[in-house]
């Protein structure tokens, strides 16, 4: 009874906080979108004013002259390649660790998993030279391989746990029926592991799409920039050059795909992103 | 025969992942220890072993100490503020709807809030850095524009340009970026608490505050621990935000170890010195994760 009496104002206060944080979370993003339709003088005059007209040409300028289109294409290639390769290789390794007993299994497993614990900064200098020496500097292929390598430990760790929950009898029955191990893996185990692969795929898609440090260090040729890197570079250049509306248009172009993917699949995205933390 | 086939599968499936991981992840970590002992300055082959000279220089480098100090302040403040805020919001979302017909449910629109709170987290930290640099812009940024709009035209801080404010402005961006993720994480934990436990507490006359501290927090302690470790790692990083928003300035007030390392390696070409910093960071990270896991260890509550 006492609680019910006090619940009126408390719930109102709680709601007020919830609304406040919703505003804090969204207003900066909305501001970028609104500003991307303004002209430069409008942006300078009043940051809170709405655009007098929708200047779509800002987007065209960002896409072409500011090379956002090129960066976008590069990002699609690198993330497409990176996520596909990560899923394939981590599923293969995870399958072996989950299903077979062999010498050095424990050692190899911990060797892999150790990669999750170290800060990437420590490896930054040697990584740069390893990639240079292999002739993979300034290349999208090099980025795909490095993204994949750094995504492997967590992805494999997660999928091992997932493969362990699948009934082993099905794979054994398939093998007995004359299905080879490789066919068993691709035709039976991978389809059964789909929910796990989707979680890992979403996790890596967002992680690799947003990656900034690795391309910053490995790629210096601006025709090979990815989106996050190109945008940061643009901000430094244009902060003084004055094309603020073009910059906001670039920001909007970079934000939208990820927000759309999230809006469409939000339950799955949240599950995929928190999967690691909840294990 | 079957076993030969099997070992071929094991080797075949492991070869490619193992090779990639060894070349791009494991070998750089190992090399870092060696490079840290040299005076290597880059693409020339000249690299002389100098023993611990880099570490000795580091111990007397005031900028490095300033950077580490800032990391330590982040290490305390970032988890504290982010987890506090996220716990509060998650609790409000899930348990503050009030008991109706003996049942505790979330507030209206809880699903909507969870979706919206997650927005900042899924964006690239580079995009966030660029966006907030503009928000903090003293002349035509969102913040000072807002202050002018409410009649505070006299109060126009230069935010990232102000030595006393810049660090906290950076911290605010990191908190803004992370809170939504932890709301979702804690929500998953709170949802797993059996409703019967909360009902019993309500029947016993427990207040909301009591429910929060005596039931919710202890029962999702594992999630809070995980959050502490994740945020600790983020506090030791903070690279993108610093690099994009402040470049460590003004006057090193926002300098962090990761950015100072990057500057030494890729702006000054001091690869040996930068690697020595990497090794120190590595040691600090290991020590801190061990410490955090020990310090937050509690009797695990099964339910």
C-alpha cells in the first residue's frame, strides 16, 4: 500500500529521466541530419534553426567531390570480404575444437583465445611492418586479412560454445551414412549453426564497419580509405576549408546504413552485440 | 583409415585460421617486445639493441606520465558514471512500472527506449568524434547555440579548447557512446530475475530503493563485473575520440597513452620508443584486469 502511494510521483520522475536520456541520445544525430540540408551560412548563423529548403546538392557534393562515394564502396568491399572470411574460418576452427580430440588441442585453443585479451596498441608498430613487408600496405585485400585475423579469436570462441550445444549424434549419423567430414560440416553442421553464425556475423559486421584504428595505420592512400577514416580526414580538412554542410551530409551518409540495419533487425543486433558479454 | 581422414580434416580446417592469426595477431605481439628494446626509427634496417633505454626514457617522460594519469582518471570515472547511469536507466525501464495486480512490469514504452538508447553505440567512434567536435564548436556548435537560445549568451565555453573542460568533454562523449549498450546488458540480467522474488519483496513492503540495492544489484553482479572490465578496456584505449577531437591538447590535458604511442610511431617515427609504450600498456592492462576480477569477486548468487 505504502509503495503504491509513493509510486505516482516516482514513476513520473523515472519517466522524465527516461525521456531525457532518449533526447540526449538522439538530438546529436538528428542535428547532423538536419544540418546536412542547410547551407553553410545557415549553419553558421544559428545551429538550432531548421533549413529554409532541403539542399540535396550537399549530398551530391559529399558523395562526389569529397569522395564519400569511394570510401563507401571501399568499406562495402572490405567489410563484405572481412565478415565472410571471418565467418568461414572461425566456423571451421570452432568446429574442429568443438568436435574432435587431438594432441595440442588445449594449447592451440588457448593460443587463439589469448588474442582477445591484449590491447591492439601493443601490436600496432609490428603489425604495420608485417603488412608492409607482405606487400599488403595500402590495399583493401590487406585490410580484409587483418580485419579477419583480429576478428577470429572472439568469433571462434563464441562458435565453439555454440557448436558444443548442437547434438553430436547427427554429425556422427551423417558420417556413418557415408557423408564425408567436409560434406557433414558444410551440409549439416553449418546450417544447424545458423543462429550462432547470424549473431557472430552481426557482431563482426558492425565492428568491422566501424573500425578506425587499423585502416588509419595501414592505409595512407586516400583512394583506399574506408568511411570512418575518410570522414575523420574530411573533418580535419573541411574544418578550415568551410564546407560544413558537405561534412554533415557525409556524416549522414555514413550513419544511415548502420542505423537502418539496426532499425530493421534491432532485436538481433542487440542480441549479437551483447552475446559476448552475456556468455 | 577413418582416423587418417579425420586428422586431414583437423589440419585442413585449422591451417588457414591459424596462419592468419599467427601472422597478423600473434607475431606482432611477440615482435613488440623485441622492438621495444631497440632504437629503431623506421624503414631503414638500422636497429640497435639499446636494452632498457626506452623504458628508462619513458619513466622520465612527463607527457607519458600525464597520458597515463589521464588514462587512470578515465579508468575510474568512465565505468563509474557509465554503469551508474545505465543501471539507473535499466532499473527504471524494467522494474519501475509499479506493482499492478501483484506483478512488476516495465514502464510504458520500455522497448522504444531500449532501441533509441542503443543508437550512439552502433555508430563508428570516428563518426561520433567528428559529430561531437561540431557539437562542441564554440561559435556555431549545438551546445553554445543552445546556451545562447536560453539567454545564456554570456556563457560560451570553448569546450575542447579549454584546458579545464576538454578532458571532461571527452569523457562525456565516451559515456554518451556507451550507456545504451550497458542498459541492454543490464536489462538482460534484470529480466532473468524471477518475478516471484520481486513479488515477495513487494509483499514484504520493500521500497524501490531497497529492491534496487538488495535484489537487483546483487543478482546482476556478474553483468556489472563484465561491464567494469569492458569499460576499463575502453578507458585504456580512448584513441579515436582523442585523436579526432583534441589531438591530446590543449596543453596535453587530454593526452592518453594510446594516442601518444601513435604519435611517436607514426608522426615522429620513433618505433622502438612507441613499442616500449605498448609493452607498458600491455602490463598495465594485464594487472588491471586481474585486479578488477579479484576486487569485484563476490559469492555468486544462484537463482
